[in-house]
C-alpha cells in the first residue's frame, strides 16, 4: 500500500462555471476569485466560464488561466449581468478541447445549467457549491423572475429533455403574480442539478441542511469561505459619544436594512447617544435610500458610502457592535470579518452560528424591530463591563480564526484533487 508520503501531486485543471462575476462586487465573485488564486498559486490551471461583464479581476492574464465570457444581459435594478443562452453549444465544445479534470459549478442560473450539462456530456466529475438562497431572493427581486424562464429553457435545451421535462418548459413563462409557481419550478431545477453533482459543498451548516431537504441522497460537505483579518487604520471619523453599531456590506432589499433601521429607531429612543453606521452603497434602492436618509437627518445613522474592502478594517475597528438583519445569506463573510475584528454580533439569523455564541459574544433575536432592538440594547449594557467586552472580543476572534483563506484553500484543493484522482504513486 502506498503511504501519503510516497504519493505525488500532478497538476490539474479546474473549470469554474459562475453565474455572477461582475460588474458589481459580491461575495460569490470574491469567493470564486479566491479559488482561482489558490489553484494558480499551487501550480494548477483554471478555466473561468462566466457572463460577459466588467469588474475587478485580479487574476486576468496570469499563466495557467483561461476565460470564456458568454453574451450577457443586465438584470434590471441590480449590479448583475447574466448569460443569455447564446454560444452554449460552442462553449461545451471549447471546454471539451481543454479537457478539465473537474467542473466546479457556482450557482443555479444559466451558466450553472451549462456547467451541469457540460459535466454530464463530457463525463467529468462535477463539484457544485450552493452560494445563494434563490428561494429567498426571488421573494425580493421581481426583476429576477422573468430570467427564471431563461434558466429553465437553457437547462431543457442542454439536457435534451433528460433532466427537465418539456412540460416544465411550458410552465416556465414567468410573471410576477406567478412567482410562487415559478420559484417552485426553479427549485425543481436546483434539485436536479444537486442530484447530478459528484459532490456538493456549502459554506455553512444552514445551507447544507437546505440542500439535503431538497435532495436527501446527495453527498454534502461544509467548507466555509475563509477570511483573514482586514488591515486596520485610523478612525475615518470621530467616534460618537455613545456606542456605535455597524453594518458593512451590500445594501439590498434581502439584507434586511429597513428592519435594522426600524430597530435602531427604537434603540435610539432608549440610548440617544448611540449611532448606527451603515457602510455600503445606500442609494441604489429608492425605498432603502429614503429610510436611511430619514435616519441620517434625525442624527441616528451615519452613511459613509461604499468603501474598498481593505478600508473596512478601520470602520470595524471603531465600532462596538456588528448588527446583521439578513435571513437570506448562506454564510455572510461580513460576520466573519466583524468577528475577526473582535466585535460582538447581534443577528436575526440563528442558523448562521459559526462565529456567534449567544450570551458569550453576541445575541440571536427574532427578525422584528422590537426583538432586534432589545438584543442590541442588551449587548450595549454588557459592553459597560470591561471583563465581558474582553471575553466577547477574544471569543469572536477565536471562532472566526478557524476559517482562514489558507484553511479554505487547503480544503478545496484536497477536494479538487480527490475528484480528479490527482494523487498518483511516486
């Protein structure tokens, strides 16, 4: 028998199929680009298949990296472009010529469907990572719903009726008033894609549970996305007289920003010295913009706008509590960033518990303004005890430090090599 010390690794090639690769920055793009860097740094090759879009691309032009960009359309009211279904057959042929060892599908959109069928046709092992809760997102984005028709059409055409029945296609003409039926149809496609994968990975136990509810017989592994501490810096503005609560991240309907603003109105009535700092592009959505402007005018909310990621460390460093009002995230890297900065966390999503230990370094509350406000006020009271504050800081850092960029890279490279059969006898 050959021991691990007697085995050598050969270079492998991984094709990453990703639906959301710009133009706006997002957690999915960050995660995929991190994987690209890990593979290239280890001497492997990467093929990225994504919608045509402009966006930050730190690995463009690196040796061993190939890009296939597909014709795309912009999603109304969102900083996203999606592939429109053109050149799919041509892309399968190109990928066949490149002969990847593993296909890694990120998402359940049109490019995800393309990746699943490419793996099926070419007989290549497929890794599928669930990044986005489509069911929850569909409730917030009426603009996304017509695109579900394209997803089902792409999957139906590519599978030649094998995975999506032609009767499903007849049902796929999506209107907003039919969103319940159309979402169910999309989740049926998701189930078939999950079942067609060699292995499924998720960034949290919450998402693993969701996948197993849809497809009980699949093999799932939890591999949290890794985060390293952000660089610190001088405070970007003077600290308020009282406690400062912060939320940093994408500002969108599904992120619970109105809930957070309403909760903080209640907090401010009890603690007039407290302030809420929301870091991000707060002007994209009219309803959210109006709510946040009202809070800023009343002196409750600080709105510094969108910041580069490396600048966020200074904001975390001056905050006292991190507030999280979203229930749609599959991991929420911002929770890990905040914990690495030593912040206690108050969250409405009890299933995202990788970096929150209730009573020790934060609180879980119900997703109501009164419950979230009460949780924030309880933590504010505890922060007046220096011993509790220090213990909370240490526990936040300890929990978040379990999942670094390095540890994620090691775990994912092991999975790629396992699927590719990349370990060979020396």
